């Protein structure tokens, strides 16, 4: 069994869907499960719909109309009028309308998962329909019936035993299957999600359960690069990486690989390929057991729009274990992801990602117990296998607020010029 994963950029328009179909024809379609994300920027569009549902109800109909129009236009470019896919998509939008009208829950994370899932459901129905149009036999699967999780909406934890049972007992490995990334289901048949960018993780889950031959993530870049080309003018393709190195890079925030993806593959020594859907026969990157970084060069990872916190006790007493433990619990409670830690005798510094928008509430709760200084909109640079030249080059981009070094890695928090 092979697992292919296509992100939103690969199916952002009709030409993208056609390219995916051609790629599958060229690569072969037997013994293959394809994981697909929402099309183009549709996850962002659905997030705007959710925001309107809660906070800007006057914009709700317009936001939904934009989503409908996008998919309608794309289908018009792929199918003749009257094709069954139009009815299938109409039914999905009817289901969305039903939820928007009937839902009574005010739990944001729950509502988020019930609405955001339509992006992947729509994209996979359209791709599956187009493959059928080309006489490529395929089976559309609702991933929520196979990957089972707890009810921690927006960041659900996988029930591996039940998931393994459902996948291995109910999916015919000899056929081509099309399914959704990012989504899962809980024991009450509600939709859950695996965390933003979780489609890579979906591919890893299926690979683990199938003991797959390989996983290939198809991107709009040649493979894993040593730096983000949107930030750095010169980048180099990494042709091979070890699991351990990939985990390190993912931990520090490398955007090409989801942090949760590597572990299930490493447990069963399943190789992961990152390749270009624009040039599918190009070399790409192989991630596998025991391979050295090739070429052996510095790798740059950047996390933008971070918040740097410096926390100390109001009475200037030592920051001891009970203080730090309490602070970490609160960081966890408010879903503030910690990307750097540094402590001294009387202060404790962390660089956090405020992707859930909870920082202000965190600050209000702790400000009476601790002295808290913070700086928003800072950037965290991580250099793996750094040298003095690369360290100096990053430091020249702005004012260094904090840096931390170990044998292989340096992290620098900058207020950029």
C-alpha cells in the first residue's frame, strides 16, 4: 500500500485537479490511498465563515456565497452540466446550511470542527468525481469513519487501537481510495480535527495502520529545502534526511513536515518522500532510518509573529519548580505553544505562538501573581547545524532580544528592522 498526500496548493483550481489525475495515472493507481486537503485557500475561507457565524452575522451569507462560487466555478471547468458531482456537492452545502441554522452550541472549537470539515469533504468529492470521469476507478472514503479520536476538538488525540481495527478490516488495500486529510471522528459521530496542517499526519496514520510501503507528500516545492524560499533568496534541496533530523526540524517549526507525522512512520520504518507535483519525476527528498543529512549544510527555520515573555515573581524571589510548573500549566490551559525556554534565578523567559488568540486572557490571569514583560510580533529563527557565518547573517536582520545555543542548534529571537 502506498499513501499519497496532496495539499491545497495541488488542487487550487481545475488545472490542479487535472494535474493530480495525470500524476496518479503516471504513478499507477493500484494499492494506493490518496489523502487530500481543502482546495486552495478554502480552509482560510471556512475559518472566515466560522468567524462570521460567531461575531459578524451580517457577513455570514456573503462568506458562504464566496465558498459556493469558488467550488461551482471549479466544477464548471471540469464537468459537463448535469454531472452527478454537482448534486453531491449541493447536498454537502445543504448539510452545511442545516448545521448553521440548527446548531445551538456556543463552544467555538466544537463548531469550528463541524464547519471546517466541509473543505476536505468538498475537495475529495470533486477529485473523486473527476477521476471517475476519466474512467479511473476509485473509492471515496469518509475518513471520519476510520480515524477515531477523543473529543478534544481542533487538536484531537487518535485512538490508535480502534483506528487500526477499522482501517485494516474495512479498506481493500488493492484499490485506489480517495479520502480527507485533517479530519477524524469521535465516539458520538461528531467531526474532530487533528490540528492545523494535520493532513500530513493523516497520511502517517494510514501508513502506520497499513504497514505501508511508503508515504509521498506532493508539494509545490522540489522537496524539503534548507530554508523557506519565501524568506531566503537562496535555498538548497535536502535529498535525504534521517527520521531524527526530521523530528528535530519539525519540532522547531519546519513547515514542510507536520510535527506529528514522523513518529508513526519511524515506528515502522516507513520511508517518507516529499516531492513536487509540478515535476513528479524529480528526485525530491527521502526521509528514512539512519540516513545522514545530504547535503550537510545549515538549515533555517523561522516562526513569525511570536510573543516573547519574561516572567518573574513580584517579590523578586527565585523562580523555582513550583512557579515554573504553575506557569507551564497555564500556558497549556491557554494553548500557548512554547517554542523556546530560558530561565535564570529570578526570571523565566519563553517564546510562544498565540495561534488560538488566548494570550491576553493568559496575561490577565497571571499579571497579579507575576511581573510579566512581553513583546509581540517578534520572529524566532532556528538554525540547525549552524556556523558563525550563518549566525551573523541572521543577527543582521534585526535586534537580538534573546538567543540560546546548544551543540547543533541556535535559536535567535529578533525584533526585525
